[in-house]
């Protein structure tokens, strides 16, 4: 079980206005990111309420020492890769020290206040240079829902319950929340036609996922044991694996998704650390009777006892019609990160089991995290049953797939009795019309 | 048709000993790479015979000016990404100037000789930091041969002749020629068994491919037209897409190859430029009667007229038994790069057609380039018909798949009447036993 310490105390208060009770970033969270304040170059920061604490500034002001200073030194530059590479020790030391500095009654309050940027005036960036991006498929309800559309009697393929299925994704097109997504064109073959066409996707979809930031990494040829795999995890984010279903459906045999996914992936820009998420760790759900035991290289008692996450996940849709009518975003789905058939440690252990090397700043996606019932599906493909049952909105609009001007917002929150709720911030992007 | 100029003249001679008539690196080739000489840090170089010309040294000695100097300046540092990003102009200027400097009768001979390293004493590195690696599947004979093992009557899937099938590969595990490859362990389900096993792969294979280095790249959301796609190509290499067939067979449905490929990819370390390959450009072979015309976004008259490559490709196998007996490497296969159903320009245009951005230093693989007949197959899966018909060696050994200690060597050569033959250098690696 991850250790809980003074930084998790629900009674902690911060002097930063609006931090206490902030839905995402109270003093118990302290996620890491890279921002450009209005007047400056990209730099490392920590989100607190509606402010961002300037990490290089903290170091320059002499407010950090020892391991915490080492962490901040590694965070110099335009990405956090070197900080991620350091592993848990310096990251925890930085968290502990920043928690002290931001508390009500901090003796360094004046110095720290001078290092707070208004979040609203900061531009957010990717928090690290992403070397490789791997997308898994561990949301079992999503695997069943999508598999059922192709194989009604046998939705899951024979390998699904034996290994965490994954594939290599495109790293270059990952963008932080707020970057518009251009509707892709591509080759499709509509049902009933013989010859394929080229044109804008008509079945554009989102996918609700968590992202996992890799920390130290492993050398080529040296697998990470499942019991040591959590040490490789430097943090989490939200991830929207945008998917053009019509392009994907025509191209993906036999080598898997390619252009149907590679046009864009949106992530929330804050790295929510394993420390911040410690209160929301839960046991991995027991496997249903009849499911196979994982092979030994995927099985660790401590991981089974506390390797899953209890996080409420949401998808909100804001259409031009809703905006024009002054209506709020439509809550399409509410799911939970507990619907993962494999833990993050199992994903890491499997990924490296053949010797593949992970590197600091690599990103893993979980795959779409749908819940078991309607209202908890993480994609429109599932929510509208392949476009057959539209979502109806208060504006009178309906949606089978995404239209230009639609904005998708993903959210994640940890909620547990006795602990301060924390959130991931938004993972948001608007669809804009394609080129040409 | 690519322009031929004075640098291609077959009559050119170099003062560098052994360069004239060198099978790979005569003065007509001049490929780019990154090497560490015995006494120094990694630096950019140009291969000439059995020597490597020091590019930073050439710049420091004042032997370059204008665009050629700009190219060498961009080659400072541990990777050639910034040089690749410059595109054809500076690259061509550098080639023209280096060709002059290395010729017999060069007035700068003494200064240049002082900047030549012995290739044998240099360590080779990856020539650029590889952001994303994409592997295509455009060798149609390979696609048919492997498809036939699953679907005897219908080896090619319906999309194959409409678009260049590709998938995202793993960039972190790409290594230069000479790096040993550790046999991967993984999950497999042998035929006739119900439960999967975990252990060392028993069906380890190579794949004979060309690699394509991307030059300037494109912005996210801005596709590259097929007629402009050659401008994105900064050079070529050999690529061995090592494949664990037993791991691949069990894992790959529905999202494609993952751990069966990601444990290692070996490339030849020299970037052979489009300029060096200009004499070996040929028309794309006409499609067989009944094959569909490519859609307009994949069709360009100039590309059809000169977008293919005539390069002889070879696979050699050197086993412990052959080495012990003092026997030469066994020539397993001889194929040709002309067996690509899609051109490199079509691969680039398709890859970016939905807006996916390519970046300088990205690498594309062509897929296995088998010829149509026995003796021309680019993998053991094809050569041994899935392991059923072993290769017999002069040492008395036989091989269905690779064993520990086996060394695989890939070669590529341009051979055309009236032009100096050039080669890619070796793409070589030995298999070593797995961990644990």
C-alpha cells in the first residue's frame, strides 16, 4: 500500500487564494507541468488552485535544499524528462517541501507569493518530450463493446485475458489540452461500396483514457519485474485518443490502427504524481470465475492488493448549439479508472518482458475506460452503438459522431472519504474543419 | 528524373586509398553518419573507402563555404537531425564540395588527409535521434507469402492494393549495425495447446527492409502532397526488423505487432542520400491488369516515372558452425528494392494524408522486400515456409529459425551500367541468449 504522509492530510490549508476546495489542484495534489507565463519562456511549475508555482524561481530563491533542490535542478529546461528520470526519491522530497512552503502559516509566504503565476495567463505545454507512446487496451468493457460490434457471440479475442494487449502509437501528434484538433481526411470504404474514397472522416470519435508517464526507464534487454514496475511510473494524465472510425475500419487489418489514430492525441498537461494518487489506490478487482490466472511474470501480491485506481472519469460535450444557447456542456459519460482488467504495473512488466526499453518521458495510454453500463461508455462508438442511437442534447441537436465546432472535455477526480478530493485538470479540445 | 551531375561521374577518382572500386563507399556515394573515432566524442562524418571524413574538422579548417558550410554547421552535435531538416539544398552543396575535396588532384589534399579517421577504429552510432518509427508493408511478395500461410486462397486483404499499409513501430529499441540482439522472451501459445507459456522465443526471424530517413517534415494538420513527398526524404539505410514469430502470432490480434517486434531493430549506420541513389532510380512497375488505380492523393506522374529504386538486396547468415569451420557466410537470399508495390513518395503522402506530422529524423521502414521466387525471400518465415523446410548450410547445420550465435548480415547495392556501383555498408547483428 502506498504510504500516506503529512502531505495528504485533508486538514491542510494553503495561503494561495482559491486553493482550498479547488476541484483539481488543492495543496494535496501539487502536479508538475511546463508553462509559459505571459512574460516568459517555458518553465517548470506546480499547479496550486488557480496559480502556478514557478519551480526554477523557487530554486533560485534558495527555498529548496537537498533532494528537493536536486529535483528542481533536473526540471530546468523545456521538459521534465530529467526530473522523471530521477525516480521517486527527489520527486517526493520536492512534494514534501512545496507542501510546507504553500501552507497557511508558511514562514516563506512572501517569497513564495512572488513566484506564483496566474494560471489563466499561462500557456501550457507538453510536460515532457515524449519519446515513444504506447496505447494499451485494458478497459475490458470497451474491448467487449467494440468487439461485439464485429463478433456478437465472441467479443473478446482469445489472448485478451492472458496479456495486456497494446500497440505502438504516434508520439509526434500528441498535444496538450486546448490545442484544436483538425478533422482528418483519409481513405474509407463506406458499407455497401466496392471502391474506397478519400475525404474528411465522417465518424470522428473520442476515447476516454488515462495516460501514464514513465520515470527512470530500463536498459534494452533488461525487463522490469512486475513487483518493481510501480517504480517506473512517474505520474498520470488524461488522454483523449481521437479516433476516425471510418478510416480505422478500412485500414487496420492486418497491422493495427495507424492513420485512424495518428492525426492527434490530446493530454491534460499536468503530471499528477503517484504520491498525490496514493489515497485513491485500491485492490485490483478479483477476476470473474473462469478467467485464467495471470502468468507469474504478470503477478505480484502487492500489485494485486493496491495496484488499481479509484478515479471518477467524465466525458463532457460542448457543441456550437449548446454554446449559442448558453447551455452547459452535456455530460455524456461517467466512468471509473477501476475498469482496467490489467494494472499499470502489469502493463509496464508486459511491455518490457521481451527486453523493450522504456525511457523517461515515454507515455502509455490505458485504452478506453468504459464502465459496464450505458452512461459509462468512453467513446461515441459505444455510446451511440456505432452511430445508430444518437445522443440528444438540450439544444435540440443530436450527435452520432463529432461535428466541427464540437468540444470534448475529459475529467478525472479522486474522491475518498477522509481525504481532500483532487482532480487532473481538463483535457479539452475543439474539432475544426479539415484542410482542403 | 533526379538530376545527375559531376558527382556521379564514374570516372571520378579519389586520393583516399581503397576508395576507388570500394564496394560500398567510393567517391560517388558519400553517405552521412555519426561516429566516435578512437580518441573522441561522437561527431558527423562522411564514409569514403575505409576512412571517415571528419565533418566538424572540415568546417573548422575553413574548407567549406556557403550552403555546404551551413550543412556542416547543422551537423554539429551528436545527431544529424538539424542537417536532415535543412532539406536538399545544403545537403547537395555539401556533397558537391566534399566530392571536390576528395578527388585525385584536390589542391586541399593535405588538409583533408589530416581529417580522415580509420573506419575500423571508429564506433558507429545512430545517425540521428529517431522521434517516431513507422513500418510499412509494401513488399507485395512478402505480403502474399505471409498472407498465404493464414489464408491460402486469399493472401492479400482487400485494402492492400488501395493504400500503403503501415503501423507505428518502437523507436527506442533501434540500434546501429554491430549491436548484439538479445533473444526475447515472451508469451506464446504453441499449436495444439490451450494455455499460453512464457519463455524465450523459438521462432526468431529477421526481415530484410530499407529504411527511409525523413528530412524537413510537415506541420501537424498539413498533409504532404505526393508530388512534393520526395523533398521529405533525406536518405536511406538498411533495416532489419527482427521478429519473434511465436510472440507475434499470439499477441497481434486485434491491434497489430507489438512485443514480437519491439525488442530490437537494427539499421545500417550510414545515411545514403537521394543524390547518391539518383542513378538507380527507375519507373514504378506498371500494376498488373485488374489492379485498382491509386486514388489521386497517391498518384503523381513524375513519381510513377522515377519513384522506384533498383537496388540489389542480400541476406547472409553466419552461424557458429560456419565460423568454426572457417566457411563464409551463407547467402540466404538475393532480392531487389524494386519489389515495392508503393513508392516511398506514396508512403510519405499516405502517412501525412490525415494530418499526421513527420519530423526530421523520423524513420520509415518499407516492410520486408522479398522477390517473387524462392531464393529471394526476405525472412526465414518465407524461406523455410514457416519452419517446415530448413535452410541447409555447408557446415552441416540447418536452420528453420535463428539460433543463439547466429549473425545476420543485410546488404544493398546499386549497380547500373555506366555508373560506379555503390553500397549501403553492412547491417549486421548477432543473436545472443536471452536473460533469465
